[in-house]
C-alpha cells in the first residue's frame, strides 16, 4: 500500500508564526439576544435552542452496541450571537447570505477605539484618526460594551452617528463591526446604519467581543457565515489573524 505524503510543513502551525484572536460570543442554549418590542408593549425574545436530536443512548442499538453518536438540533433566529447582516436583511431585492463571496468577508482590519461612550450617545467623525486608510477594509469599533453581555445594560449602548456612517461609505469601507447588540440607535426607527450601509453593500457585524486584544496589531478579519439561501443574517465565527 502506498503511503500518503504529508503536506505538513514543519513550523507551519507554530503559534509563534501565526496567531488568531477569537472575536465571537458562544452560541448556546437560551443565550441572551434581542428583545423586539411589539405594538402592545410586550416583547419578542430572540434566542437559540440547542438539544439532542438523537442521543448516544438512542443511537447505540442502531450500531449493535459497537458505537454511538450524538446528533444535535439547533433552532435560532439568524440575528443571534455574533452575526453578519447581508443587504437582504434590510432590502427585499438585496443579496442574501448565500450570495456573499468569501473574499468579501475576509478583509484587512482596522480597529477604532471608542471606549468611554455612554448609553444612547452617538460617536462622531472625530473618533476616527485622520491618517487611517479605510478603503476595502473591515472597520471594527471597540466600545468595550461586550463587558455587559447578558445584562440589561447591554441593551442600552452608544452608536455611530449618521455623519460617520456617510464618511465610512465614501471612504469605500467594505464591512463595519461593533461590540454592541445593534449598530443603530434603538430609538431611531429609520435605522440609518442598516439602511445606508446595506444599500451600499457594506456588510455589518454585531455582537463582537475581545476587540481590546487587537490594539497595536495589524490583522486580517474573518466573518464567514454558513452559505444559507434566503437567509438575511447568519451567526459567524468571527476572528482575527494577526499579521
């Protein structure tokens, strides 16, 4: 029998050569997420449900007791956890998640420090360093709001202003990410960030975490979702590759 040649190159996976930083929250059963206010004042709660579809005990007899498998079942709204919005999320005629090319969501990244913002306070253009080159990049705003994940405070957050939204579009940014539950002010029902970014094919990632670990680093940002047809948004395993 021929032995397969290994394509492993010594040192190729050495931690000293390549480092990755996980920027995603865990997708888990009964996880915290949006609360969408209804017309009658009640709320619709978004979350995920993760259960065994078939357990080890149930599958063992199917293999004459020689082995067993757990098959999991997950149900969730696509806007939970750390997730990517496609243009279809805002516009019926826009591209859905399955139509996004891989290279559109693997991008050189820029981190913007906006820590210190307060609930319902807009972040204006002055937050951007003047020397930044933003063209064709993923711009990630670190509000430091992930520290409130799972608490009521997480639902009251700062956001980026309309002036800053327009500037990012004109600068040819390809993706904007935030470590808050919503890139828009929840009190502004016109949702300018979603409306303007997605109209201009600028993708949105919400509920990022660990952005503080990127300070002082050059990185590539990964935001690849499942290739799901007719999905408006999709949870992702967001991470940064340190260059």
